[in-house]
């Protein structure tokens, strides 16, 4: 019990430390954190066209390090602590093996992997969404859900984004409404605007899509072919 309380306190402290650092990606608007929950705070976004802040009512989920993230009766093992307000897909979490994650993030003594994610729309991230739609069309696919994710580490109470050149295995639980027999891929819009389509690294599992995410911040979309 004491361990769980300590973990929640650490997660809350890590999220609060991120409030001072806005998250930005290719053609997305800034997202800062506001509000609170048991172990995290909810994200807010702004419209790049008007500059007016928007604070939709969202539920923030604290993601445990070394623990299961569950949705639709499916579990994925999260290897990085984090927070998520993503609703366009049931769950997303870093699932890289711990040794690989530590190497990719150059984790030092006392440093911990951390990731945050939030949904994007054509209003909050127009150019990123346009790039995603173009990539989906090139695959003859439909877009299931879109979000930004920022992967890095907590060091000395501060979040440090990972280098965008590193690749970090991440998993998405597909929505229950989706046909598990169809093919799923992930569109990645990297910081700076380059776009790639990631094949599912776990094609035999009809409920989970695994892919290589960018270090730092990028925009992502789960797409369905067929």
C-alpha cells in the first residue's frame, strides 16, 4: 500500500513539473496542463488560428511504469510512467523492453522514462491532421484515432524530451468497434513534418497494434485498411 501511495505521489510530481514546458509538434498548437486528478492533471490546447485557449472536459489517466494498462478486456504492459487524455483510441502506452528503453533514452541514475499523450483534431493540429489524412488515403485506409505523444525522461524533477531520431516501441489497443481481422497501421508525423507509415509489429494480435514511436513529440494516427 505504501508503495502504491508513493508511486501516485511521484506521478503527480512528475506531471506538475511538466506544466512549465508546453508540448509542441509539427503544425500542432501548444498544449499545456491544467486541472488535476488523483495522480495527474488534464491537458488543455489552443487554436493556432485564433490563439484562444480551449479547455475541453477530459479525463486524465495515469499510466504506471511496470504495470498493466487495460481496455476492452485487453492488457498491455507499460514500461514508462506517464499520463494520457487520449480518447480516440482506448489506450496507448510505451511498451519497449526496459533495457531497450533505458538505452534509447540514455537513462542515468535516478532518471525514469515518461510519456504524455493527448488527442488532436483538425482544429487543434490542422497541418498534422492533413498529413495524416493524406497518408491514410495513400494506403486506402480510414483514420481510427489521432493523438500527440511526447516521450522522454524525468530527470531531477524535470521532463526532458528524447531525441526525435530514436525509435521506441509503443502499443495501441484498438477500439472494440473495429474489426480485428482487418489490417491496422500507424501514421507518424514527426516534428518538422516528415511522414511515415508504420506496419503493425504485432500482426497476430487482433486487439493491439505495436509500432515504433519517435523520441520526443510527434503526431500519430491509428488507421484501418479495408
